[in-house]
């Protein structure tokens, strides 16, 4: 059953909390519920939210460390990389989106061994 949450601010706060606790799957779930209404009404923030959702999935792959986790993580983080530029002053909940993007960037630095191959 598709779960939808119209409380984007609450979802972003919950996302940040879950990311801080390294509960990446939970972070993905909570923001995805708020992403569905954004997507359905073609809100410009839908892509930014989707990038953050995929970033959480990226770190869940790393956390689980299953076979080919690094390749999976690099593929999934691409969505975040494509859409992070949408986090600009003036968007609704800018401070929360910015904090979420900064958290993702900090996690990427913590896991350089996975992401350094992306730098050329």
C-alpha cells in the first residue's frame, strides 16, 4: 500500500534524525512517503527529495556490505548528484534540505573508499 505524507517539513526532520542514527533504510522510508505527493503534483522539489531518498539507499548498501555494495552505492548516489543543485536559497524548507545535503556529503567523505573513484 502506497503511504503518503503531506508533512514535508516533518519528513525532512525525521530523515535527518534517521540519517544521524545511521538508520538509512528508515530515512529512505520516511522521506519517500513525503516524496509521493510531491511527485504526483509535479512539484519541483520532487527531484531533490528523490535524490536524498536515493542517498539514504546508497548508505544502506554500504552499511550492509553485501556483494558488489560499492558498485550499487555508486549507481544509486548518481540520483543525488544529479539533483543536489536544486537545493538553493528560496525553496521551501531550504535549511532542512541544506542540512540533509550536507549530511550526505559528510557521509560521502566518511566512505571515500567507495566514492573516490568518482573523482577524476
